[in-house]
């Protein structure tokens, strides 16, 4: 792209006027000053490490290990048999731990 070096250049004053005009036009916009997220609500959902959670209650249904599942001897997670990588000398190993 060719550049015309003889064309007048904008000064800092001209660029500031453009941005002031933009601000004035946005000032009349009703949604420009509103924040989408409530700070208090966001702070309540944020948990600090080591926070006291003794008053919290978990609602999780725990199922016993099924016949088509195994417990990995490395990570101790219960996986489906399709995730079995090999039978190590210490027990079954999942694909994630074998990698």
C-alpha cells in the first residue's frame, strides 16, 4: 500500500478531539456505565484456599465399584475396563498413568 507523505498528519490535539467526541457519544448510551457482573455475587462464589468449609454439605450419591470397573494401582481412581492399560506387578494401571 502506497503512503502519501505530503498529506497532512493528525496532531495529538486532533486525535484527542476524536476520542472526546467518542466519549460524549457513548455517555448517552444507557448501557455504557453498567457492569454486567455484581461484585458481591462474584465474591461469594470465590473460595480462598484453606477456607473453612465445615458448614458446607455435600449432596453426592456414592455408588459401589461395578463389575466392569477397576481401581488403578497408581492413581487409585476407579475406571471403566476400557481404560485398562496393563496389569502391572502391583495391580491394574489405567491408560493415563501408563502414559
